[in-house]
C-alpha cells in the first residue's frame, strides 16, 4: 500500500507541473515580448495576469489537499 501512495503522490506532482507549465507559457511570452521592446496587446497582458492568478489558486488548493492527505495518514 505504501508504493501506491508514493505513485499517487508522484502523479499529483506531475499533474501540478503540467498545469503550471501550460498556464505560465503565455505570461512568459508576454514578458519576453516586452523585454525585447515589442508591443503587447493589453488583452494578452490581462490574460497572462489571469493565468498567473489561476496558477496561484491551483497551487493553494493542491497544498491544502496535500495537508489534508498527510493528516489522514
């Protein structure tokens, strides 16, 4: 049973990385464009900020979920 919990934890971490990596791409692109002196549409910047906030909420939920899981063990 210990192996099953370990595998589940690894899969959760991989899923977290996947979500974060996908959501952060737009923000990184917008920042790179701004760094290179290019114009970035306000709509794109707003979407990037929204995605970063989504990441924060997602990570907060994951942390709370992990804390609950560790308390049950």
